[in-house]
C-alpha cells in the first residue's frame, strides 16, 4: 500500500496546551476512570501484522548519531531503526517525532531520552542498548523488530532493567520484556466477546496459512468456547482460496458468524471466493480484526456491515492533528506507541518513586490510558487493550461499541 507523507525534519516544539498536558497526564497509574485524550496515513494493518513489524529490512547507510531529548534526571533508552531501508526507517523517524512530542506535551517531565539508531539489525540494537545502559538508562523503549528484541533484552537483563518493545511477536515477551504493540490476540478476544454478547454462538472461520493466521487461530479457538460458543467450520488457505472457501461456504448454514482475519486486499479476495462458492454473505455476521481498517475493505460491497475490533479512531485523529501542527506531515499509525511509551515513563517517573519501572508497577491491573485507549501489561510481557468494535461502511469504520472505560478482573 502507499506509504504516508513523512516530516522532512523536526520543528521546534511549542508550549503544550492544557488539553495536551492533560492527555499525557492521563497515563497516570491506577486511576479508576482513565482518560485519553484522515489524511494520508499508514494503515494499522501494516505494523500490527507480524510480517511487517517483525520482518527484518535491509539496512541502509550508516547508523545515525545518538542524540538526546529532554533534560530530566530519569534516563530512558529509545531504540529505533532510524537508518533502516524504506518504510521501516520512515516509520522510525515518525515514532521518534512522536516520542519527542510526548515530552513536549508532558508538563515538566523528569525524563531524558537517549535515542539510539539500531540500523535495522539485531547487532545495532544490542550496541544501542549497551550504550543506553552504560549512560544510565533505567528502562529501554523499543526496538521495533522482533529479531532485535532478544539482543536488547540480553543487555537489559544484565542490569536488571525492563524493556518496553514495539514488536507484535508475542513469543519474545517475558522476563522483563513487555510489548507495547497491537497484538492480534486482543482483536480476536474483543470481537468474539462482542459477538457472543449479541447472541452469536456458532462460528465459522477462514484464516491465512501463515504466522499471523497461526496466532489468530490459537486465540480464536480459545476465545470461542470461553464465551460459550462453538466452531462449526474452520479452514486455512495459502495460494488457493477457492477450495477452503467452498468448504466454509457449504457449512455456513449451521453458523451465525464468519470470522476472516487477513489484510485488506486478502479479505476482499476471500469474500469474493466465498461469493463465487455460493455463499450469501448478507445472511451471516462477518467478523474481522484490526487489519480490516483498510480502504479496500470499506469499498467492498460484500463486506458491508462486517464487524472488527480496533482502537477507537478518535484518539488517533486527535493525535494526528497535533502531530501535523508540529511536524507538517502525517504520522505513521504506530507513532502512537512511541508517544504512549514516553508519556507512560514520564508519568511513572513523576508518581512512583524508586519503584517506577518495577514489575509490580508496570503490571498494575488497572492499566493505563493512552492515545489508542486502555492498555495493561500482563505478567508474561504481553498486553491487553481496551478496543472498540467497528462496523464496515462505505465511508469507513463506524463504532458500534466503544472502548471500555476500565478493565475487568
């Protein structure tokens, strides 16, 4: 898909308004009611899919020089692939801008960011992490790519400091590594939960036969029985969609919901294959994940009325407006992860004293509020997000159920 427009260079920050200060302070720990504060933009799908955010790009050019942002006493490492090739490097620059924007919008943060370029490689990430901890970093934010996270974690564990990474690969979480990313498991749990709440009990599913599909399959097969449902048809596809689509189409008479989890182009192709196999998709509730947040999906007549789980877009719209004002360009969709990470560490540095980045503080069950709504870290390093349920319309996604205001037990 076409990439977004990116800032040519950072501009000087302006004093934060009261509203944006309050947005940053909304990340304070343990508040019962946590508050969070289209242009050309990168779809959430590009970086919430493991094939995007965990695929290692070819490095491009020498690493950028390490820099700092902020003058506070709490030092925080930020590791991003700033000099990596193509969209990876452009996304990293947007995330860096967002991180610096969070500092500017948080009133008098006691934080100094130690910004390191990992060059898009595990070796670069390890070197950046070593520099950061040698300079006194108490926590490391990043890296973006799954292959680089273990290298950073190895360095951080020798100093007993946590890592808050941006990868979507849940297998690398744990032992002090927390993932602040859009995990497909959250999408699956939310859409199945909502479907059960509106009376859907029999589910069919058609998933891609790849790493993303495997993660979604495990989450789906666990979530459906947990909500009192049953899976009546299940197929996976690779190059050939026709045969799996025909098998599912023949079983739709005993299902009241059909779950399709793939990116925009593939979802449309699957819907077309189902229609060609004789399925009447208007007679069943279509379900998807955040990868459905895609113009191709909204333009498809077959997918109209389908439901998918995703962050409430209102937060990102507000964030994008402030970003455009500051940098004169659109942020990538994952820029909010860098913003939230920095705002969170700033809030914890202000309120939690010497235990600010301890396991108990980071895994507080009340969670935190960010640009994309509620999130909390699990003890295993993965996260749970409070997601909205969106409906596909020709004008885009429309919320039919908002994000929760607090987490259950």
